[in-house]
């Protein structure tokens, strides 16, 4: 969905989701990844972690968060 379009309301979203073929979409995505036809998108949340080399699993430990299993 383009960022210029307005968001779908609940009924429109439900209708859109009902028409999707997720298996076909996932298969197409895998084919594109294997063919190298993907583009990595970075995020401001991910950039500091990449710069410091911090693993996602260590973030709660670094911030002293206790996560229940």
C-alpha cells in the first residue's frame, strides 16, 4: 500500500485479507530472496544495534528487563 493512500477501514481490510493467497505470497517472497531480488530496509531502531553489534537476544539483559518465558 502506498503511503499516499488512506488506510483501509475495518470492512475494507477484512475484504482485502479474505482475498489474499498467503501461501502464494510467501512462495513468491522466497523465490525473490533466493534470486537476490530483495532490498534490505533499515530502521532507526535497528541501526544502533547494528553499529554496536548487539544481538537482539541480549537487549533485555542490557536494559535489565526480565521477560517471562
